[in-house]
């Protein structure tokens, strides 16, 4: 396994941010919120100023969910491809927000759509990162039956990131659903194996297993709290760290 910086190493050299489609929708569940996506662009600019190389994988749930497509009678593979195209739309929107903030960006798609995005080529992606461009990976893995969480794990390993920052609407990983169980406790640290064993639904099992095998730590945090991304990069205690360490630590 590859040795990577500890959580509080400052700064990380190269990170991958996993953004759900809902993060682009703001407080709503669907669509793209202009104010929210503009705020994301500015937050990415703040960490980019710290000489950190930033890759992003974006989901598409705010536009189309493959699972819901299946429920309406669309076959699974077709529904998944529709979801991948939704991630490309989100990737372009995020690119526009980042460039408006003054960043240079590239969108790379796992599905060939050459008129609006580069095809995913690992060596080209690494070169963009070395040149301090923001690289937005869209189109998932390019294959049905795989989630964008798995795409994030795969791309982070491929391009040599130090960590995956999974940006969500919750402030970490809990022992149970905090919306349903008032006694649920938040983990500060937990291992991959325990996350998988307890089926905590942080990411899908394929994504977690890939990170575990390649020693790729994940930090789950609340992207909706302003300043969280910058504070996390600066080494502050934000969210939940998932790693190969056997240490399990709950909030007091």
C-alpha cells in the first residue's frame, strides 16, 4: 500500500473532492442553484491559493438518479448512462463557477463528448493538476452499475491524491441515522473495515474496498457550513476520518 500524509498533515499536496449532485442544488433537492455553485467556486479558489492541487468528482442526483429511473421502468444500464450524462451537466456548471472565480479548469469525461469536455486520460489529468488546473472528472467511471463514489475512489487512486474529501449535507459519519435516532453519535475516526462491517453507508462497498486496498483516506464533512473546506485543509477537526487505522474515536 502507498504511504499517504496523515489527516493533519499541512498542507495536502493533491486532493480529490467528491461532490454530490445535491451539493449543487443548495437547499433544494433538484436543479442547480446559481448562488450555491458560485459559493463552491469561491471555496475551491481559497484552497487552491494554498498551492493545493484539486481534482473533483461530481454526482448527478440533482438532475437524474439511475435508481429512480429503474423504478419508472427504464433498464438499469440505460438509467445509469442517463445519470452519467447528468454528471457532465453538473461538471460544466461547476467549471463555469470555478472559472468565474478566476481558476483554470478542465472537465474530463469518462464518456466521450469531445465538443464540450476532454476524454479522461490519466496522464493528461495528472499534467493538468501539476499545472495547478482544477480537474473535474465527469461521466462516472463510464460504465453502468458503478456509482460516482466508486468513480471518486478510482480517480483518486489513479492520479495519486493524498485524500478524498467527501462533501455531504451531514457533518460526518454517525453510529446511526441522526435524523431518526437522537442518540446517534458522530465518529471522529473509524476504520474502513468497521465502516464496511457496520454498513454505515458512507460510500458504497466497492468504493470503500478500493480505498482500503490502496490506503486512500476519506474525510466525510459538511460542505454546506461555510469555511469547512478551508478549515479542513488547514488541519482543523472537521468531519469524520475513515482510514486503515484501527483507532475508533467517537465525539464526547
